[in-house]
C-alpha cells in the first residue's frame, strides 16, 4: 500500500533565473511569500513513525513535515536564512 502525504512549506514565490545552479534565491519581502503545496510518497513504516512523532509533539503531520524539510535545507549553501519567527 502506498501513502500520499501533502505538505505545505514556504518557498520563494518567484525569481529571475540565474546562470549558476547554487546562486542564492533573491530575498522577497515576507508579505509576498506564499506557501507551496507538494505531495510525496513515503513507506508505510515511515508514515507510521511520523504520525507517532507528530502526536507525541502535539502538532499536525503536515506541520511536522514542513519543520523537518525546512530543518533539512536550513544549512544548504546558497539559500537565504529563514525569516525570523
């Protein structure tokens, strides 16, 4: 059985293409940033572990996944730091 999980997280809304693959994305005022929706497929066991963790932390599965994705790319070179909370 395959599970599908929809996630919403913030990405830069638009930018001018640049020649280099790791060129930083332009800074866009936070008021103009829009969350983007993605869909991923995860193995059953991973889905169950993520559900358990989200329940343990008292957050939605979507919120947990957005947090984990943002944390995973936070230190990537070429990306601006996340906006202050």
